[in-house]
C-alpha cells in the first residue's frame, strides 16, 4: 500500500509540474512590453532547470499510465506575443537583441523590377541648367535596379548603461538605376542612376500611444543625393531631417508601422544649384505606413506587407507623390526574398524626373531584412 501511495503522489506531482510548464509560456505571451516579456521567459527557463524530475519505479503488478506531453501550436496570436517590434529589431534599439557594429545590413529593399510608365523624360530640364540640345528616344518600358545597405557605426551614446533600450549612429547608402534594357535602338543605356549616402542617428523609446500604438523611435540624419551626371543633366541636393516612428502588434499577429519625416534642404550658391526648385516638387515631408501579416502555417506560412508613402511640398501648390506597394514572401517566410509590386504617382521618382509628373508601375523581386 505504501508503494502504491508513493507512486500515486509522484505521478500527481509530475502532472502538476507539466501543467505548470505548459501554462507559464502562455502567461509570458500576454505581456506586451518586449523587455518584460523576455525577462518572463528567462525566469521560466531558470525555474524549469531547478525542478527535480520525479522517477517512479512501478511494481510488477502496477501498469504505468502513459504521460502525454502537452503540445502548444504557435498560432498567429502566439507569434505576435513573442515577436519583437519591427522598428526595434531593424534599428537595434533593444540591447538584448542588438547586433555588433560594422556589420553589413539591408536598408531599403534590394530589388530588380520590370517597369512601365505613363511617360518617359526624353528632354530633361531645370531652371538653371536648361535642357540638352536634342531629345533621346527613351522607351517608357525599362528595368529598375535598387541597391541599399547600411552599417551601425556606434551605439549606446546617450542611453544609460542600465537601460534596456539603446541609441546608435548608422551609415546608409542607396542607389537606384533605370536601365533601358528593352531599347536596342539606342544600345540599351542606363537612363539615370541616383546615389544617396546618409548618416543617421536613432534613439529608442517605449511609450504607449492612443489606439494601441507604441512610440518606438526618434531620429535625425543628413543625406546627400545626386545623379553623377555632367551639365546640363546634373542634379543634386543635401538635406537634414528628423523622423519619428511608432508601431502596433495585434493579437492576430498583424504589425502596423507608422513613420513621419520632415526635412530642410541645405542652401547652395545660385551658381552651383542644379535644381533650386526641387523641394517644391519632391516635397518637404513624408508619411509612411506599413501593414505586415502572415497567412498559412508551417511550410505554407507566408508573410505579406502592404505599404503607402506620401510626400508633400507643404506649399499651396500641393505637389509631391504617392507610392503604394505590396510584398509577399517567396519560399520560407523568413528567407527575405519577396515578390514586390509598386505603383508610384507624382514627382521625384528619380532626380532627373524631379519636376516631371509620372505614374510608374514596377513588378519584380526584392531582398529585405538581411
């Protein structure tokens, strides 16, 4: 009788431990703040390593009951609870998950797309440079190539050492080229290539906002953009900007990201200014919103992203642009390879087109989050 009671008590104890192990991760998932959620998982893991394992030696007359381990399926709700903020992850704003400095990282999507446009600028002009002597027979159908990388130069500049959040300085470089691949008549040239190096400072926050959003990041930067052309096709400008970003992660696994940015052009002398009116066309401020969500599960899991970016001149003329885009993961959801389609309408699709209103549809492949 004593042996049976001891075995029964051990079996009940093991069941209770297993029940506690199953419930604890679910409790951690309900914590919205990422640092506290990570600490919850760490505490739970330490508790499990300290729990002794009950060993029951059945008697010959005793038939042990099989113990079935609980199975927890990671649904979209579970993914939302354990996933970090996309803004925090992208800019290394949490010290616990930050990567080292001077690692080459993705910035904007690296993409190759087929492009069709409402028109093509065969005779570019600006108020100071005029226009070329003759038009070039460019085709509105072409290829677009985007390259973009960044690296973290330094971190932990202003945040205290005992704080979970961080700040950092980054260098980024982006390049966009339009290639007349389908235009054999003029020997398939590159119609334009824009170069955009920039220096960026970001500072992490974790402040609740209305509507379930969290204020994640403030930033500032200085950026140069030019097309490397000689006169009369030369275009360039320098800007300083400030930005702020917030996000929201729903219980269904949806990520909503909002970012606002405003900039001021740095002045140039009249004799060196290739495009004095560029701010009135391309804009002085930008609002960007993104919605990311998953579909399917397991090997069929796919990540989708819908985005919109609006630029405005902040003047009564109301010039600027709107860009809509959709990305869908190809292969594994975490591979970074995306089917990417984009619709742009307005001014500033490229520097050579800064004062030309165009509608451009591009479809292709992009590499993100690497």
